[in-house]
C-alpha cells in the first residue's frame, strides 16, 4: 500500500510518466507475431526511413503501423513542438489482445476451433541528441 496523501501519490506517479511522443493502436486485427515482423524492420530507424520501409512492405500489418508512425510524428509536432527531421523510433512493440474464437465445421459433425488473434501495437518516438 502506498504511503502519503492522495495528491502526493498522484504527483509522484505523474513525475515518472513518459513524456516521449507516442501512438497506440488497440485491438488491431493482426496477430502479435505478424506485427512483430514489421516492427523489427523499423525499430531504431528515423521516421522518414521507417515510413519508406512501411510504404513498400507487402505485409498487411505495415499499412496499420504506417498510420501509427504518422500519428506519433504528428503528436510530436503538434503537441510537443518537436522537429520531424530529428525524430526516430525509440520503441515499438505489440502486445497480445483478446482472441475471437470461431468454429469451422468439419466432417462427421466435428467442429474445429479457429482463433482470430488481436494485438495492441505501440510506437514511441524520441528526438536525436
């Protein structure tokens, strides 16, 4: 249990908050494994290079992540006043979301389960020093 007054606890929690520009896509209809293939290709790159990679990547997840990187860059420019040329992708990861369970009818009255997986994708940018 945390000690101190409620406002003091909130002040400490907000002091530890990450102030880097970011964007998050929740409940993306792509599995974590498939999203990570694309995220691994852009991790550590600057924003313009990452958008170029995503533009010509044939995977479905790349179109979702491209929008996410553009959104994070816009957040950096508009909310924090950062220069787009100095931004790079500091962190990008995909966490497991809920799984939709569906049934595929099979022979002799059997039913196979199909799992349609979802993910929560996060992109965090930072400014080059």
